């Protein structure tokens, strides 16, 4: 949930409606974020705090022994049915709910150790045994733990660690990025124009596949909710169990690593981590202040939490430094009692404009991102300002954190004299400064937030062919990645990594607190050759391969406040239209929106969308199909496709295959081989054949699916690479040596281009190739 819950939005909307018109004008005309926040702060009342408290009751974040017991019971049920992964997740949920020192905490740890033992994660099982004992596990049951400990130690001492374990680990190991320097690579440089602002250009020619930059988020927030891809784990029983666990139950809330054995926050039931180091680092950076507000932050949405997290991580010292030379500082200097202008301040003279300079991955790079205050609608500005004012009042009413060093950490006080800046009085006096920074970040995030995407396995866990789906797991703000402007046909590819082991030499707040440097990273590569001087671009979401031009431009205008005039929105569209008109019936239309890639049901000619529906391009036919009829038929195909996938999840591939054949053979509207739905139908058919062990037919249908993928995304796309990777797996499983060796180099080229030569897929391709040769 990016924005506040509906109840809070309605509450603030009613508050806006009830404002005096003159006060509305005052709020709307505020030119500075400081003034907007201070005004909102005066309008935020005890009623607002009370309303937030009432809706926060629906977002559980407290420890609760009864809920812990219920989670343990669910875990026991999964354990009895031998679904040990689901059992471990239920026990982890129980561990998060269990109060410190409660019986439930030790029982959940002990039970999770049993589930991990059955999954052959023996070291993790040993760790949970130790935690159960530490938390006063019942003495009359200790013999069970000791027997399990003996078994785990036997497996470990037997050389299991030295064996290559093909089972999925309980927690994904950190991926080292030794030697990687964060920031912009030498072939790229930062440019600035009044139209584009700060942006990235190629300083010299860049080859396709070359790395342009490595970046890590200044901060990120895991997206709560039940965003699970269908078929996770395989089989209907696993699919039903997956519904119970969203991303926040499976992943570390700091580095986003997926794990079965999460470490809880000791104070709240929501935040959880992959390890003690991640738990400690999160506490130092932000969670010590977020923890009492956990339920409130869930109600206020991801954007508010991320904005607060950025400001908390920076601390007031860095906020004050970043504010120097900004418009806010200019305004205060010009209105100062002594009448001095900002130009007379020695700190500001002969200094580069921070809004046009690049500050690496430090806080000023985030602070000086465009916030577009005057472009946000009045209601949106008011919602953001009141939301942040309410959260800051909640923090201020709670008072400074108990240990004095905690307060000094946020205030950026001199460690030698904490009494000067680290007092409760200083905490209260500086709250508005913190609030103004948080509001600034909320407004920035509308245009600068970056979704963190990852591939999640879909289909059965024991499937002979890999199947995956790209999902959004978190929202982040990246200091360097934010420099890239948008194109609907970008010349870059992004690759996110979670749980990455990295060097912590660039972030002021990380090094100060001794971070173990495990986190999220993004690598940007050139997806095509970029000549010197050309701008380096990536896609903000609306892509030319997925969306029609008008829809892309509308969405970009609404969220980012610009009318896109990239190549895909101008030249390419005009060229394609001219080419199609010139070729007439001889052309094979590429997919474009709803109507592209449709075939006449009478003569098999191609249909073209017109003002009155769709008409066959063959003059001898001229058959017409109404737009509603086309829409209805496409919806029927989509419905049949969903039913077929569900049948495969129920382990009934033969029924799924019959349904797919019937769908493809229905009279009337026909899909061209380049239509995306035709690709999805062929992919599902291939999956059904593969499940039944019919490798040849599976490969044949997957080749048809690859044709549609290539037409939609391009011959050099990562989407085609993933489809051809599955095709290589099918040929390998079917012992089709020649076809497999033929397709592997194509897949390797695409993955090297978009992901890099050291990814897991290329290692698997190499293993297949070695075996076949």
C-alpha cells in the first residue's frame, strides 16, 4: 500500500472540505515546504491523533501470546501434513508475536527447529535449538531438543557442509560484490540542463551489456500484503498455504532476503530480519523510532514510512547540512532581521548549486531531488502535509528515545558533549525541521520512488522446467539511479539483488554504526550500444512493449508531470504506422494494444482497428468485427487461460490441455502468432505437456510462445531470454542434444546482456552444455 489507508484519506479529505476558503488559499499558495509543513502542523489536532489511533487498531503490531499460540497450532497442522516450509513460516510468525520471556517463544523456536531439521537445514535448526533453550524451554521436553541437536551435529560433522546441496536454503546466502565500486562508471557522466535537470549521458561510446552504474538505496520499505505469485511451491495444498504469507512474512525487512527463519524485533510483532546483524543495523538506522509507530506506519502507507525512514537515517545534522544553499535557506536569510541577503553568507559564496551537483550516494543526493511542490494538486499536498504532521506529533508526544545516545544519533550531536544538542528540549525544538524533511521526501517519492523487482518461482516446486514471474517486493529511493530520465524504449536494463554482501564505505550513517553491509543493490547495464553524448535512460514503468502510446503518456503526465516525447512516443510510432499503410495486406502486424495481432475468422487475413471496430485488411474479404465482440472474445480466452493454469495447480494437466486446445480451436476471432495471449496460451500448453513428460510437444509449443515474446518485447529482450532458457531446459530434459546446444548460446548472449556473465542462469546453462558435450 503506497498511500495511506482509505479511512485516513477520507478523514483528511473531510478536513480539507471543512477548511475556510481563505485558509485553503493560504495553504495552496505556500511556495516553500517549510511553510506548508508548519501550517499543517497548526491544523493538526488531537482529533486527528485520536482518529489515527482508532484505525491503527486494525493493523496488529503488538506482541500477543494468544496469536503466537494460534500460529504455532497452524504450524503444527502443516508439520503433520509434511509441509515443512509452511510449518516453518507459521512458527516464524508465532516467534514474532510471542512476547519476550513467554512460553510461546521457546515453544515456537523448538518447533521451527524441527521443521528446519526435516528440510535438512541443520545449522539453522541448531541455532533455533539454542534459542529455545535460552528462552527457558520446558525442562521435561529438553530431551527432544538434545536428540535433534545430536542428529544435526551428526549430519554436519559427516561432511554435509562440503557437499553441494541442491535443496533450497533456509535463507539465501549473501551474494558478494567484491571489488564493485558504487556509483557511476567512467564511461558515463552527469549532465545538467534546465529542461532535463540532472541526468546521465554517455561520456564515450558504451557497448551493449556494459555496466553503467552500481547503486544501493538510501533506504527502502518492504511492501506489505499478500503478493504471492500463483503456484508458489506447487500443488493446491501449497498454493492455499502461500495465501497466508505475504512478502513481509517471508523477507528480511532490511536487506529483503527471503528466509524461512526470520529473527523478530524484540519490541513489535511486525518487523523481522534474516539475521541479528540486519536486526541491529535496522534498529540503529531507523527502527528504534519506528517501532512504537509500527501500526500507525502500516496505516499511513509505504511512502510515508519510506520518507520518515530516509530522514531518520540521515539525522538532523545531515538534514541541516543539506538545507544550506537551498531555496528554504535563501528565504530565511532574505527575511532575517538584519536584512542580509543569502549572498552575504560566507557559507554560500562561490559554492556550486547543490540542486545541479552530484553528491554520490550520500544524503544530499536524495535531499536535492526535485519535489515538484507546485505541481502536486492542493488536496494531495494537504494529505501529505497532514499525514506527516500527525506522525511527527505522535513521535514528539512519545518523547525522545530513552537512552541519551539514541537521541544524539538522530540529532547528529557531538559525541563529546551530548548535553549541548542531545537534550529533550533540543529534540522538541527540532521536530519541525525533521517534519519538513519528511514532507519533502514524501513529495519527492511521487516522482523518484523506485520499485524493487525480483523474479519469484511459480509453478510446482518439483517442475522439470523453471517458471517465474517478476514481482514488486519493496519501494526504495536510490541516490544515483534517480538521475536517469525516462524513455518508453530505454537503452538500459536494471538488475536488483537482495541480501547482497557489499562494502560499506560510502554511506555516512552505515559506517558510523559499524554495519555488516548486507543490503539491496541495483546494477544498470546498457541494453544496446550507446554512442558518446547520448542520454542514458531507463523506463519508469509504462513501456512501449506493454502499453499503447496514449495510455503511457497519460500515466506519465499524471504521476511524473511531463508529456513523454521519447522515440517510442514520436518517431517510432509514426514510422510503424507509415510502414503498415504502405505494406497493406502483405504485412504481419506486430502487437499493439487490444487490436494488434488479430486474424480474420473467415479468410485468415489480418484485422486492423478502425473507427467502427476491426476490418480485415484483405480487400476481397472486408469482414468486420465490432470492438465489443473482440473485447468479449479476448476476455473469454483470458478466463480459459486462468482456468487451465488453475487445473495445472491442482495437478490435472490432462484436463488443462483439453481446455487449452478447445480455446485455440474455437471459431470466430483468431489470435495471430505474435499476439501476447497466443504466447501465453502456447506457454501454458507447453507447461502441461512438460508436466506429463512429453518433452517434444512441450518444446514445440514453447517455440511458438517465444515468437510472440520476441514480437512484443524484441529479439534482444530479457523476456525472450527467459523464455528461451525454459526452452533449453526442455530440450535438455528431453535429451534433444542438437536443439539444446543450438539454443544455449542465444540464451547466454541475452543473459550476459541484461544480467551479467555471473548470474545463476548462465551457470546452469554451462552445466547443461558440459553435460551434453
